[in-house]
């Protein structure tokens, strides 16, 4: 049980760090465009049933949102990473996502 708690806390911390940075960078870079994309990296243990169900739920939620809000000009693009039931792998995937964000933002400005 404690192992799952650590994974959930790690994922929450990464999302709290990455999402605001992605929103700010995308909003600034795409101010003149009609459609903008927000890249979100989601780190899950894809070998576990919780990870598989979480991935399906996230995909369904995004699809349902855009079916309801057809005029929304911001698109969420998810990039799923597998932690492989390993804390070090999860942190590595988080750092890779953060590094990708830095590269993306530096090429935009």
C-alpha cells in the first residue's frame, strides 16, 4: 500500500510542476494561432491494472471533453510514459519530460 502511495505522490508532484510550465509556455508561444496544443506527460505503471485503467480513463476524459466542447481551441496532447513499477524509472521519465519541455520552450522563443 505504501508503495502505491509513493507512486501517486510522485505523479502528483510531477504534474504540479509540469502543467503550469506547459500552460504558460504554450499560451505565450501560441498567442497568434487559432489552435494551441498543451503537451502533458503522464507517468504510469503500465504493467499494473491501476496504470492501465488510469490511462484509459485519462484518454476517455479528454475525448469526452472535446466532444462536448467542440469550439475549444486548446488541445491536450498526452504522452504516456511507463514507470515499469520502478521509482527510479518514474523519476527518469519525469526528468525526460521536463527536459523535453525545456527544449520545446527554447525553440519557441
